[in-house]
C-alpha cells in the first residue's frame, strides 16, 4: 500500500485517525484467539499428552537425543520460540522503521503464524516434534506481527488518547477470545454428538484459531497506512539478528530511562505470560481438573478481562498509568500466591482465581503498552517495540524455562507456579524506580497531563 494521503483539514485528519484506530483494534480481534484457544487452553495439555504418549518408561522424550521430561516439553518449546523471535524481530523492526513498509511485513508474519496454527490440525498420535515445531513457528511469527502492530500505536493516537486506544485494543482481543472459546466449549463438550473423538475436537479448535487469525487480519491490513521513513536504510538492516539487537540496545543506551522501563516490563510481563501459558497445564496436571473446567475458567478470564482492561484504562486517567500498573503487580503477586494453595479437584476455587486474573490481566498489559509508547523516540517505533515484544503475548522465555526446570527438578507444578512470584516482586521494584515524566521528555515526546 502507499503512503499518507494529504488531508484538507483537522476534521479529515481526525476521521482518518479514527478509521485507522478501528482497523488497528481488529488485529487484536484476529490474533488473540490464538493466545486464548491455542496457547492458554488447548495446546499445553494436548501437546503434553502427545509427548507423554511418545515418552519412554521413565516419562522422558528425546528430541535430538536430549532427554526431556514429557511434562516440560511444552514449556521448553515456548522458551525456544523466543530464540527464533530474537533473531528475527530486530531485523524486521529496523527494516520497518527505515523503509516505512510495515504492512507487507505485518502481513507476512501474521499469515505465517496463521498457517502454522492451522497446521496443528495434523497434530495427533505421538507427533510431539511436529507440535513443538508448529508452536515455535506460530509463537515467533506472532511475536514479530505484534511488534509491528504495537509500533503503530504512537502513529495512530496522540499522547492523550493512547491509554484509551491501547485498552480498547486489548478489550477487542479478549472479546474475540471469549466468543471463539464459547464455540470451542460447545464443540469440545459435545464432540460425541458431532461424531468426533476428543482428539479430533481439540485439533479442530486449534486449527480454527489459525483460520480466524488469517481472516480478520485482512481488516487492519486494509485500514492501516504505511508512512514515509525519516531515514534511509543502512547496512545494519542485513546484519544478523543478534548484531541488530545489540545495535538497538546500544541506541537505547542514549535513553537509559526508556531502557530502565523496558527492563522492568520484560521481568514482570515474563511472569504474566508464563502464568497465561502454563495455567492450563497447572490446572490439568496438578489440580486434576478436566478440559471443560479449564475452558470455562479461561472463558471467565476473557469476559472479565474486557471489563478489567476498560476499567483500568479509566483508573489510569485518575491515578496515572504507572501507579495503576504498580497496583496490578501487587494483585498479581497475591493471586499467584493464592494459586499455590488451591486444593486439587475443586473447580470453584479455580474459577475464583481465574476471576482475579481476568480483572488485572488486560489492564496491566494495555497500560504497559501505552506507557512504553510515550518513551519511544520518534521514528524508532518498530525497532524499540521489537525489544518490547520479546517478552509479550506468550513469547517470554525465562519464565517458562524457570517453570520447566522447577518442575523437572521437583516434579511439582505447585513449586513451579510459586517460583514465578519473583518476577512480579522484582518488576514492581524496578518500575517504581523509573521517573516516567523525565523519561518521556528525554525521549523527545510531549508530556501528557497525567501519566
């Protein structure tokens, strides 16, 4: 697509901005179904069961000859996906900023992820290696696509609108997740009446998320606009991923307060993403809850997350985004600590825990995204969001790795889940130390009335 169309006045510019914002919301609507139905609900328990069916008598599988406990395979696959993302995202982010051609890159990443997710229909029997490969491809592609998607936020919303626009985007995503999860619940619980095995029903739910992702990605790809790049491409756009990442980090050193916020975010969001990706495994393997119970719990999270994202957006207008995020981290610590003591076979208490997660989940993520957008120097949106995205939407690596190692060493998912408290405590301390008003000014951006 082309670059900006010249507008005749403020009213036309405002109308075009609103049109882009509405299109932008729909990418969350498109891809959040993957995060909900695939990553949070179905794939963890299902891939674990596939790995267990391929395991040796001691409960280990051997990808590439490496002994891995079957119960840790899913967590390790999530961790490995970020290594792929680290290699790709800095290259794509730098290229997007220097060429101004975000949309073709967004389309390529979105449809790679959608195709890999649709391919999960063929994950049956003992094909755990196929499942791990498709998970790695889909997660890495989603990470790249979300980086590009997030980098549009400073371009489509002025500073005073960003908290609200970001929160609406998350709300759209959670609404889509809830809608599709209801359909998944009907199909899964009634699979016999549809003439399907339980495995076939799960595989259809997985594949349908990929089809949904691909279909609704068309809306933002039609409405979002490419902008002229302010700088010309350099040789760095062809540098290997780690070299480009190093170049991005070196550039961030000129904005140490932005880097300080990013470090805090990467730590606490690592905890959030690990809870999201491992909650179903914890519920099924440690608490002995059935798949239908897990689906209802995640559906409850989705419904309450819509209200939570919008409500925390309003709180941010009164108390500021930073204080609201800090409050949410306290809530996450309490929720996770309570999760350690949940009794097995008691779905009611699991639903209570899911309700707490839903109320803080969307808002903590939406406000983090909008706050970071104020700290990004103009013209560096995609490059900076490539670093931001490394710990976003299920792409965290340290949390799943810690979760997997803790389970590998102890054999207890309770020990694994409580180990994640450290991410929220450390993230709180680091975020509290960031002077965000000065950080916004140092980045060269206008300072909002309340932040």
